[in-house]
C-alpha cells in the first residue's frame, strides 16, 4: 500500500475527501501523517477524528523559509511517504523542499490552469464574466501553479453566482478529482518523467478533463 503525507493550513476539506474515499474503500492508500503550519487548522481535527497521526510545525517559529522547510523535511522523511499531497497548504515552498520531493508532490489549484494562477481565483473569474471555472491537480515545481497538470474538473459559472456559490461548486469537483489522481498514483498508473505526466505509460500532452459545464447543479 502506498503511503502519503498531507499538508494543510486550513479547513482541510480536500483532506476530508481523501479520508472519505479511503473509508469507503474507493482509495487504497495510507495517510501516514497530516502536517500543518498552523495549530488552529481544522484539518488537524479531521485527522484526529480519523485516528491519523498529525504534527504542527509553525512557520512563525523560524527565521527563514529554508529553515522551516528543512524542519518539515526532517519530520516528513521519518514517515518515508511515496507521495506528498498539498491540500490547502498556504505557504510558498523553497526550491530545496521542492527539489527534495520532485516528481512526488502534487497540489490542487482552484482554476483551470494555466488560467488564474495565484489567489482569489473565484473573484477574478467573476470579474472577467467567465462562463466556466474549475480546479486542476498538478505536480509541484518551483514556479507557482505551473507544474505539469494531471487532471482538471470543469464547472459552469451560473447566473447569479457570487464568490461563495462558485467556490462551493469548485470544491465539489475538487473532492472528486483529487482522490482520483491519488488513486492513479497508488495503482502505479501515474508517473512524472522529466516534467511530463504519464498515465498508463502514455504521455499526457494536456490534462484529462472531467467536464460538468452542462450540469446546472
């Protein structure tokens, strides 16, 4: 069974989706550790409820980003994870950390990358009067939100949407696509070779897309 470490900073809704899939036997991985940079992150309570080991390393206790990241590496490596899963971890990582886990660290971003990198994606889509939005699971690289994309979930922007309603719709598709990618990894179907994504030994020139834009739910 593959082992993962999940990094969280906040509510941990994607962590909960992963836990739910494991408990429903839809995902065959072991969460070795949930690690947070914030002691008040609700994701830690989700881990406790599921009887998953957790650890807090507060970034405010370190003088530099590099020192904080080295402390995380020291803790993570004791668990020897096969995959690092960023689930709302709101820290920019050092090059040292990214290189240490190159090819085995993934993130989920609330946009259809390469569109809307960075923060406030829902607000920006609405301001641009976009007709669709979504989320992207991608490998983590030194350039923010720019690693090779694996799977996207596409949802409609509906009349009357505000940031909250659009965010909720994006969250629902996130909770579908993130466990799916982790399952591909656990089955040995997914790999990263030279910054290229391979699924079932076939190179993906573009991410796979789950399209819900026809749905009005």
